[in-house]
C-alpha cells in the first residue's frame, strides 16, 4: 500500500523532481525558441511575438482548470503525471516538425512551432495540479515544507536554464532550428522515463462524478477556498505572487528598452532571470528553516525583504551590478514569501479535492497575471496623459516610397531604403558595440499578421533624439503618427509602485491573519533554540469558533501553540508567565498586543467575567481562542461557560540534548470535541495523546529515542 515517505530520498519524490525539472525546462525552452523562430522568420513582429507568447501559454490554465482538477482527484495523480510526460514527447515532436518545415521554407512551419507553446501550456495546466496535489501524498506532513522548497528551487532553476538556453540555442542553430527540436525531444524522453520512477498512488476521490456543467466546479471551488481562512490566505497570497512577477517582468522590459543605449533582448532576459535565480536560492533555505511545519511567520520576512530590495533597486536602476544584486534579492525573499503559502495550500486543501484546489488557484493566478498586464498598461497610459513621460519632438522628417523590402535582424528592422524624389536614402541601424541608432516600424492592428511594409508603399520617417541615440519611427503615409515619449524615468516609479503594492498586500494578509507579525517574532525567537514537531493540526476547523485547550504553561509555550496553528489565534497571558517567562521584552510586548488580556490566578470574579466576555466576543467573530493550563481551575470553568468546539492539544518538551542542538518540542492536536465538553474529557484526550507519543517512540517511529517529560 502506498504511504507518504518521511525522507526526501524516496524514489517517488526523486522521480517527481526530475520529471518536473525537465518539464519546466522544456516549457521555457519552447517558449523562448518559438518566439525567436517566429521573429527570425518574419512570421511575427517582435512586439507581437512578445505579447502573444504569455497568452498562448497561460490560456489553457484558464480553459482547462476545471477538467484538470477533476482528473487529478478522480483518478490517481500518477496517471496525469506520467501521461503528460509521455504527451510531452509528442508535443516536442510537433515542434521538431515545425522547425524542420520552417527552415525549409514552408510558411506553415513557424505557426506549427507556435502551436506547441499552447500545447505546453495545456501540458502544464494538467501537470501542475497533479504535481502539487501529489506532494502531501508523497511526503509526510513534517517533510512537506522541505520538499516544497526543493521543488520550487529546481523549478525556477529549470526556468532560468530553459529561458537562457532557448535564446542561446536559437542563435547557435540559426537556420537549422530543427536541432533544437531534436534536443527538446531527447529531454522529453528523459522526463518520461523519470516519471516512471513515481509509484502509483491511490485516487483521492474515485467516486467523483463528471460535472454536468464544466465550469460549475470552478465557482464552487472558488467559494470554498475563500470561505476557509487558511486557504483564502494561501490563494490570495499566491495570486499576488503571480501578479507581481508579471508586473515586474513588464517593468524590466520597459527599463531595458528605455536605457541609452537600449539593452539587447538577451540582456534584458538575463536580468529578469536573476529573479528566478534568487527564488532558486531562497526556496530550499525556507524549506530547511521551516522546521517541518507550515511556517507562516516567514511570509512577512519575505514581503518586507521584497519591499526593501525593490525600493533599493529603484534607486540603483542606472548601476547594473547593484541592480542585479537587488533583483536577485527580490527573488531570494520571494522564496520566503511563496513556499509557506504553497505548503499551506497543499496541507489545508481537502484530500479528495487537492487537485481541484490547485487548479482553481492556477485560474486565480492567471487572472492575477492578466490584471497585472492591464494595470501596467493603464499606468503607462496615465503617465503619458499626465505628462510624467514628456513627449519628444521630432528632429527631422522624410517622406518617400519604400525602395527595398525592410531588412530585419532578430525581428528588429535594421535597414530601410526610401526613394525620395529619385534619391535613395538609407536608414541603417548602427551598433558598433553600442546601439546609437534605432529603427521602429509603426503598424496598425490590421497589419500585425499582414507582413508589414511592402516595396512601393508611401512611408514617412520621423527621427527623434534622446541623449546619444537617434530613433527612427517609420509608418505608412496614410497613418496618423503616434506620439514618442521619453519613458526613461517611468521604470523607477513603477518599481516604487511595485513596492507599494507589496506593502498593501502584506497589510491585507495581516488583516486576514491579525497575528501574522507576531508569528514572525515567535519564529525568530524559537528557530535558534527549539524545533517544533507538530501533528494533527488538520483537525482544526478551517473557519468558525474553536477553543484550543492545551496543557502548555507559560508565555513562550503558549506562543509555540499559536505558531503551530494556521489560523489567527487569541490567547490569555497568565501572571506567572508574564513574570517568570524567558521570552524577550519585545516578544512579551507583541504578545500583549495580540492577546485577550492577562489572567491573575486567584483574582476576583469580576476579572474572570470580564475575560469571559472578551472570549465570547472573539468566538462570536469566528476566532480561535487558546486556553492554557492554570493553577486554579479557570480552564474548567470557561469550558463549562463557552459554547464552541474544543480541540485538545498536548504540549511536551523533550529533554535538552547534551550537545548544542535545538531542543525538540512536540505539539499534538487530538480529536475535535463538541461544544460543552468538560475538562475531564479534555484531560482524557491529553492522556491518550501522551500515551500515543510514547508508543510511537517505543516502536522506533519518527519520535524514537526520546524520553518525554510530562508537565
């Protein structure tokens, strides 16, 4: 029987890593090589190709999200993982055929290659929900954060290599692109073989019927995700990640084109790829530092790091080495932000609908990317309209007939010859190591697929001067001229805008989880000293009021309980914890701000009634309230008076090791008890959890060789 592994060296996980790495590489390699092939064969203009590629790749994510989620849950995820790796061989074979036809003068060839971008997007739309949905089935919960960190790291490394090598191979095999197709087919075969290492896992929901209305489950899944507090936090946070990546990519491309002289496309792509490098470095570190749990305290660290690095990048746009460091840091801190959210989504989504949840998340992510593109366009339009980007006046104008077909190099016009009153005027793009003359052909929407300018067309050339570069804008004589703007200062403002949007998102996540920053302080305090081993917290309801009843005593122990939950949790601070606790003053101050108040054992009834009213108010708002063991029976009295389900939690501190290693703390959540449960029932559940812990240690399980100390 298939069981999740408690090691990253399991055959299934290694097979998934290899299959995913090669899939992500081929995704980006086909993306880049198809774009350059369409540009180099003059099938599409450069701007059209750049705009079309994301649409072709991400459209299937929206079109097939419901079907992908259904298949991932209805059948074994092994089916989707292996089938689509085999399908990848067929897709790359189509790309090989298209490259071969295109290099032999068949006009249909480049369009066949472009179709494989859509097909690889379809591949990802079905492969990704199965991949992420299978992670909780492949790895034990305490290994999920580390597994996700490694998976994300290798995925983004594959993105970098695929993007860069896709462009490099396009240059090396210019005119012989079918060699690229052969390489892609070979990698697809290796990926398919790697997928066979994955062991077949049981279907999560084998009785699920096919939906009568294909997109009905999408809206139901969106409502389900947004009603669950942990899932809403994860989905909205991940959607912002997709949004900001798309926004920053557009900003960096604009920055490259507004440099004097403008950057080459390859240089811009390399700078953008540094984000992926940073994510590849940060993600495995996050998996290690998470300590075997969903560590939401890292999310603010990631967001604040992204904000700081983005603001510094805005000041360093003119200094390329400093900019590269900042871009890498943005990616590095993005790993701190995204890995806990992905892990939370996988951990919290229902076992029978994990594929559905991740497919729905992909749909929301695509929506976020579309919103980013629309927002970027609107901001640029507003900058033009408001005078932030000043209009540049033309320095000269020529009108004549196009004497020769425009000459293109890598999709950019480099030579145009005009016949002006019988005299040929040659407009030649100059490079000489530095691009000092740029040519751009203005086209209307109807000309996008129409082949552009033709010999004999009446055209007008307007030239503009910005610093040391002369820009030529060529258009048909019957077209209205488009304004030419100096956009060199706009990327700086867009970087500041991206930092502001990140801050706004962090504040929204803070509103969704009011103790989010407290969790960061708890992690900073706990990580060097303790290792939390948690289990059973999937029994904590996703919404609604809950009482967490724990045997933990002291402020620091109570904060460990808060850290173990994935919902905002209110708690009491007892006098003994406030005076005798070892937590730093800064953590005590933050805890007081996030707590329900202080409880002094032996206080009069008025104080207890006041605290009871505060708890009732918190529970009425659907909060989680933690009750810790006290010295005068207050927990028992409150359990009798408060009406909410009770989750007993056993807290146990292992003996401190002789060597300077972190001390282990075990936090086990038991069975959810109904409202009105007594303290005696809670204590019986504590005893059961403590006994189970000892039995597992005696059997040599994950908690072996530990003598537990009872409080």
